[in-house]
C-alpha cells in the first residue's frame, strides 16, 4: 500500500493561476480572493500557509504572463 502526498503549494499555484484568469475573463465579477477562501476551507490547517503562498505565486504568474502578452501584442 502506498501513501499519497499532496503538494499544497503546487495545488495553490495552479488554483491561483486559474483564479486570476477567471477574474480577468469575468471582468472582476468572480474575485480570485473569494475563490481562495473557498478552496482554503478544504486544505488541512497544517498546509494552509503552503497553499496560500502557492496561490499568491500563481496569481502573480498569471498577471505577469498577461502583462507580457499585452506588451508584445500577442493574442490575449
């Protein structure tokens, strides 16, 4: 029998990236912070800090990607 470990920082990164994308596409009607609060309810207490840091990194990564695409004229 194997035990499965969950990397909450990676999970947070993916959720943060997706949440920022959703916020951008819905013109701010779905806030990334609301999505984060909802997802944090499912994360064990001991892993909340890792998830939070990953989520913030994911949001920042999407914003950087979006800015770079806009700056160089790529299709958004």
